[in-house]
C-alpha cells in the first residue's frame, strides 16, 4: 500500500530518498468515543504549519534547509484493524531507512501501529503523553480502540519500555490490570508537584533505552491550551511541559506522533500548537545532529 499525496507540511521540500524527516497523515477516527473529527487533523495541522517562520532564532536553524518530506495521507480505512495493518506497511520501511517519522492522526488508535512497525529487538522506549491511561484490553468491542493504544504498544515493546506522562483519567479495570502488568505512569499532578524535568529524568531512566519515541495525544495538554480534541480532560500538561520533554530527549529522539487534533472543535489554536510541536521536534533533533558533527543528509 502507498500513501496518497496531499497538500504538504510547510518546508517539506525534499524527496523521500533524501529526507531525514518524514511526515505522514492518518485520517482515521472510527474508534472515537466522544467527539469525532480527528480524521481532519492531519490536513489542519499541515495548514497551520505555514504560519511559522522557516528560521528559528532559538536553534539558529532554518527549516527550509532541512531535508523534510511529506508522504501525504494514508487511505481512509474502514476499520481499525485495516488501519493498523496499512500503517505498519507504510511505516516499517521508514524505520528500516532510519527516517525520523512524524505521524499526524487521527485518533490515538493510529499511534500503536507506528510503534508496532519497529522491530521487537530495537532499543526504543515510548514516552506516551496522554490524559488517559489507554490501557484497556478492549473498548466498545474493539481491541484497536484509542482507549487500548498504550496496551497494544506494551504488548509489542514490553511494559518497561513505555511510560505514560500526564495521565489524569483511568477506569478501575485499567488500574487493576496495570497493577498486575506494571507499566509505569506519572500523573499530571506528579508533574505539577515535582516539575516536568524531574519526572522526565525518572521516566527516561526507567525506560533505559538508547532511543526514545514520543506519542502525543493532544488531550495530554490541558484543554485551556488545546481544546479541540475528542476527549478533553482538565488539569493537564502545558505546552512548555511538552516542549521541555522534546528538547530534553532530542539527543535520542527517533520519531513523534501527534494524535487527536479535532478541527471541528477548533478555532485554529490546537492545530497551530500541534504544528509548532512537530516543528520543535525537527528543530531540536536537527540541532543535536549538527552539534555532534552529523550534518543533515
């Protein structure tokens, strides 16, 4: 299966072979359980990415000079199992070629197959930023529900190699299952009390992996900053918390997804924040590469 070509992410001017950073959209929200619309997220994020200057004064990098490629969107799948299979098929070759993969959803069900496309022996840990634990075995009859994504990732990577950050909602059964299985999580209250830097240090040490992947459900950020999402939950992370997580892990970051941006509920601020976060990841990873003698290919 190949991805369909659609309007591009700003400054994505390189072809796929030359690109270090690859953007992919997955316009799928069939497992949404409250407010639909995340299937429109990929193109809204792309649209708002054109708002920003190519040059970033903080890093000294101009994104127009960085090799970025936008693959467009996957096809519009009929069910979550087909979506997962299709996303794995698209993403697996990108991992093989050591591309930095940036995936826009779509509901959070779209994130698990990106991680499942990694080889099981890869030393990659996931920082899973979310208001919810997403650890149900099945939800509304679907093992591929957005409410099951962290669990599907744990089945692929092992419980030690995923840490949830910013959680503030879970059902009793999820907690009981996780008490048995042992996935580490830190609540938004932990982060508020201890500071994001301290909690992040614990999380990365716990993962113990050479590489880190970030899966960001935009509802991990407080709805005061990111209201346009399917299941908004108060008392969340701030955009600066997320920026700190990206900046601090840039030396080992290999990919990022941003899920659950739902444009029908937006006035543009959520889509703009998502676009800016994606650009921050590219800038910080590229800054690290150039600072360590690895010029952009």
